[in-house]
C-alpha cells in the first residue's frame, strides 16, 4: 500500500498538503466587499466592478426571489444572504434524491422552477447528465472569483471531475476530514479505549480483531458516495480486496429502511466499526445526539487525510430568477460570503470551511482549523482526471466483486 500512496499523492490534496490554507494574501479591499457580520447595511468597495455589481444587485432584487435545490438542508448562510440583499430565498422540500427526481420530471414537462443547486456531488451530477445546468464563468463578475492565483486554497477554478466541459459544477468550500473517508464510526461500548487507540492505520482495520465486526454500505449500489472513489485512490484495490474477501464484513443496502438498519446495527453493538456510510451518516449523527453509543473515530491515521471539495455550485438552466442566481454565485465566493460561511455554518457543517485562505477562522473549531493550517506542509496539485478515473473504475469493480462474493444485501 505504501507504493500506492506515493503514486496517489501526485493527484490529491493529502494531509501533508494542507499548508496552503496557512497562507494569507494581501489586501483585496479594492475588489471585495468589506467583511461585516451585520447583514443590514454592509459597506461595499468593489470599485473595479462597482457599476456592474450594483446593476446585478438591483436586477436580483427586482426578481425578489431565489429558489434553491438543497435537499432540504437549511444553512444559516441562506438566511444571511436573504437579509443582506432583501431577496426571498426558498429551499426545495424533500431529500436530495427526491428533489432531483422531481426537478428532472418537471423539466421534461417544460416546468423550470429552480435557480441554483447546492446539493451533494451525486445529486448534482444527475442534473448535469440531463443537461440541466448553465455555464458558470459567464456569470462571475468579481475579479478574484475568476482569478484564483491569490487568496485561495487552490490556484485554479475547481471544476467537478465528472463535468466533461469543466464549465457547470464548481465548489464553494473544502472538507478537511479527520481521515480519508468522511464517515468513520465505532460503537463506544463494544470498542474499548485501548482498542480504539490501537487503530493507527487503515491496515489496522484488516486485523483479526475486527473480522466480522465491520459494517459497510453497499458499494455495488454506489451507496457509499464519494468515499468509494477516495478509498480506490488512497487505499487502493488491494486494500479493498482484503476488506471484502478476508474480513467477513456486514453489508446493508441503500436508502429507505436500509439507512435505519445501518444505524441500528452499529448502535446495538452488532458491529464495532462502520464506514462507507453514505446517506446513513446523517442517521448516525442523530443517534449520537440521542446519546446512543456511536461516535466518529477522532484521530487521524498514519496515512493522513485529504481535503475534499464540497458544497457543489451550479445554476439551473432556464432559471426563473437568473440575476438572483448570478448574485448568489458571486457572493458565496467573495470574501464576505466565505467569511460568513466560517462564521455561520461551522456547527451545521462541522468538517467544512471556506475554500478561500484570506478569510478568518470565524467559528471553525480548532481541530479542523489546525488540520487545514498545519505548518511546513507541502501542497500537491489536485488532479481532476485521477478523480474522474477513480469514479469510473470503482463502480464496475464493486459490482463484480460483490456478485462474486455474494455480498449484495
């Protein structure tokens, strides 16, 4: 696995590459809004594009509404934006899968009732595959949103790996997980502190102690989300083969009652460790809030971690409020928007922080901030093609090996 890790570091942001968050850039006050926590009357000083900005704000306010596809997720930053610009912001009801299915059906019938998408990667990609998005770059007017050479964690616009034209889906924030996979849970009653401390690497989970005690989602159905591609890239096929062939893993399906089953198995102590959780992650967080014996593994393994791109940004084609959509897409990537993300969303999105490096910590918790600002670390450019390749490769492989081993739930 060590050789595989050396090769993969060429492609992604590994733990040792997160120093880029530490760099602070010079004063951009001539091209950005003055950061404020008062949504009532922020001072603006975007002189180079002031007239264009004022015209956009006026046009958006005349439309008066922004319709957001967000899978029912209501982040505090939405209310802030609404108050700041006096624009009614409406979030689509229902979960992400339901929302996307409804939107695609409406589009087939000539109904266009959404402006922007702030969904997870898989849901956003469903709309992309149906040709449902408008290009983003023509909508961006702020100079430092278009030019990422200073003040950003990445010095290029981060397009989604599956966006063939590199034009429709970008990202607003970074998710700096404790480990490669964003969901890595254990049962606090069946796993002792000494056993927890003994898990020092991903190879530790392949030891006999955990045989038949690991719970995973159905990889063959894609229920693990982005963690599947991450595991393929950073742990490799050999590690996944050992997990599935040698560890007698328990597998649950995807969606509906299977999500509850996943949570119940871990909470009952019928499994000790759970990952590839996918949508079941929300259920596990709820179980933890109810004081059930589940928790995320709190320490970073020897292999390190990565920073993923999250909070996909996309504008729906034929949006009914195109100016409000453009306003959001500029503002959320401005200094003010990114500052407010760190201030307002730290509790709702505890592993995520602004993609800009020229904004303050706000309410981001110290462990996340420290991981993202580790001293003396090297940045290696993320490779979009490698990520896309992993997404394409892991799916068919998972289907084949699950069929071979009879693992399908």
